[in-house]
C-alpha cells in the first residue's frame, strides 16, 4: 500500500471505534475501551485472560491491531467481548 493510499484510508479510521458482527449476525459499533479475551498466549498475556484495549491502530497493510500496554497485537490473538 502506498503512503498516499494509507493516508486516504486513515481519514476514515478511528482509534476508538470498531464495527463487529455479534452473535445475532448484526453489525454493532463498539467504542474503546474494548474488553478482549486472549485466545492464545502472546507476550505477557495468557490464554483466557480478559484484557482492555484503549486504542486501535492500523498497519501499513491496512490491518487493525490492538494497542495494549504500549505494544501492538494482531486481532487473531483475541476475541472481542460484546457483552
């Protein structure tokens, strides 16, 4: 992705909002802080631990990552808790 494309993408992204599909197959808007359940050991986090994400970031490959404890983690290590 070029810098120009990334700049355009970032104009429509928010570090505090994510849209997800819930259990009823409905799209819902969630705001930070998000509650996450760790599904695989990663860094200092252990499986089944509940953590809070206060900020979302986007990579240069246009992927969302969770910013936790000063580090960025890919979303596939976590389940977003909607309730």
